[in-house]
């Protein structure tokens, strides 16, 4: 009897000791994150910072799985899935979000931003809150704004230093009405192509060029797809929001919702610092492999064309003059008076 009691006691201790561990494992929620660019890009900083923050702070409540370079599909596909709640998070280019919520297109109006300080002011504080009211109405919530530099124009044919050099060149653009209108206004021939198909389209000369920052250009290895010329033009700054499904977010406890927000902020701070520190070295690397960097001689003309043609044409699409000025006010800027 004594042996039976001892055996029962041992089994009881074993059972009591293992149940909480099994329960903890069962309670661990897996968050899958799609990231459109390779890990060596700004998206790598966002994803890895977010993952580390969430897993460490949640103490096992969450496990974050990262899928880079379109492993879970094209960005448009992942946005659909985030809105449906079948994918937890996705890090995408802002231009690809605009078809789902046109008011976010205010960020892609040409020459909305003149410098990085204006970009940061337009994606933090009151401006961020305003943009997130648009996003949540569309089924997703913005946790992070990844900063990836201005979208510099690259092509396979010739240096571009004046607007007239755009004529006769076909450029890949996202499925974004504003960027299509801007490319047309500048004299180029825009061709909407998904991000997943961009490298192949460049390699097979379906189009002559595209637009991206130095770090992303290097990470995507566009220099291996005939992109021999790149021009520093500042018509649009590429921000890449990390979005979480609003359905997934609302199903979380208040504590875990705040964790997601805090992790997003940590990722945003990290990528801003990293981008600023690494853009110059990415540019130098591209020059070392034969990419010729040029600078505009007439950028004021690009600005004038943008304000005279593209803004009036696209104003209603992004919510009207009132919506544009609401954003400008939130970002601490002067109103637009067309």
C-alpha cells in the first residue's frame, strides 16, 4: 500500500507539474507576418524588431513568424488576407494600400513631402492618428511606418536629369492612380505591374525602369535587371506600413493590443535610425557595381507640374481639398489653396 501511495503521489506531482506547461503552450498565439521585400531591406529591420519585442514582452503569449520576399503572396494578396483576418500582419508599400482606402493616397501625392522631417511629422502624432482612422475603417490598423527613402527613378536606357528625358520610357508603377497620374504628367509611360513581377518585367525589358530607394534597390538586386541609371528625384517618399488585421487586433485583450502598438513603435524607431545610417552605403555599393547616379537639373518644374496637374486631378480621389488640408494641419503644415 505504501508503494502504491508513493507511486500515486509521484504521478500526481508529475501531472500537476506538466499541465501548466501544456496549457501555456496551448495559449501561445502565433502571429504570421508577410513582408514584401527581402530581409536585408528596411522590412527586415521592421520584422525582426517587432518579433523580438513581442516575444520578449509577452513572455510566451505570442510567437511571431516572419515571411519575407513575398513568401505568402504578392502585397495586394496579403492585404486582402489581412482584411479578412486570415493573415495577421503584413508590411507593404503605401501605394499598394491606396486601392483599399483611397484617403491614404494623400501620402503619395507628388511633392507632398520635401524632406525626411516632414515625412516623420506626417506619420506620427495627430497625422498618424488621422491616417489610422482611415485604415481601421478599411479593415486594418497601422502599427509601424517603415521609412525607405524617396522613390528614385531608375531605368535601363539613359541618365535622367530633366523632365524631357522621361519621354519614351516605360516605367513600372504600382496599381495606384496617383502614381500613374504623376508618371504620366512627368512624360513617362506608366505600366501597372505587381511588385512580385517587377524584377522579371525589368529583366525581360517589358518596362524600362521603376522607382525605389537605394536600400530597397540593392536588396531587390535591380542592377541585375538592366537598371544601369538612377536619378535622385523627390516626388514621393516611400513609406511601408506594417498593418495588423483589425479583426485580429480587436480579438486581443487590451493589454495585448497595447503590446502590438508598443512593438510597432519600437520597430518604427529602429527602422528610421537604420535607414538613415545605411542609405549612403547602399548608394555607394550600387555605384561600385556600375549604376550611374544622376541628379535633376529642373526639379522645380517637376514640382510645378505636380501642383498644377496631379493635385487638382487627384484631390477628389483622396477625399477632397478638405481631406488634404486636414492631413496637412495634423502634420503641422500650411493648407493647400488650389
